[in-house]
C-alpha cells in the first residue's frame, strides 16, 4: 500500500513537469502558420430565442466584397435539441467551411438576415494536465455589427429576445 501511494505521487509529479510547455519559437512558428488560415468549420452554431421551425432550415448567403459567391442550406436536428427547448436554445452543425474574409447572411425565420462578418482567427491557449497546447480558432467576429471577442462558438440571438436569467 505504501508503494502504491508513492507511485501515484511520483506519476502525478511527472505529469505536471514543464517539458510539455511550448518554447517561444514554437509559439511564434504556430502563430505564423495560423495567421495564414482563412477557412474554418463553425461547429456547432447555437441559436437562442428562436422557435425550432425558424431554424429548422437555414439559408446562408456567402458574400465577398458584397458580391454573392455561394448559397447553402443547413438543418437543425430536432432530436439532438430536445434538452434545451424550454430555454429556446438550439444547436446546429454546418458541413461547409467558412472563409474569414467573407461575410455571411443567415436567414432565420421571416426576420431580416443576420450578418456574420469581420471574422479573425486567433491563437487559443489549450492547457491540459499534461501541459500547454495551442489551437487556431475563429474567435473574433461581429453579428449585425456587434463585436464578439474570444468566443468559441457563434451564437445567433433572436432580435428582441430577453433570456429568462437576464
């Protein structure tokens, strides 16, 4: 029993060492690499305040310098959204990659489109019990000119919706 405690303490000490930290050069090399990244998969996207039928089928118009370059649709899966219906929070998965240099019009229900724009890739620290890590995420953006910074997921909130915990 005494040896088991010693082994557990030794293993936890080894797992917390600094050998897994990135060097400054590794961070800078990764920063250069991610700064060239323009495509990302926004998975998942959340919708707050909508009825399910408003986000059941979403039309997205992709624009580059105000010129339409693509139109695609995606569907929210009702079976995977049954646990948050009372809060009017739904999630959907988009299979398309988005381009940070483009803007996207999301047509939700009968409302005017929600505009996702001004996107930036950011270097995101990802620490674990084994050490330091870094990821490249689209984490800065605007929706209808409202700025969101260091946000992991895109969330569309229905205009005029007041959440019950506000």
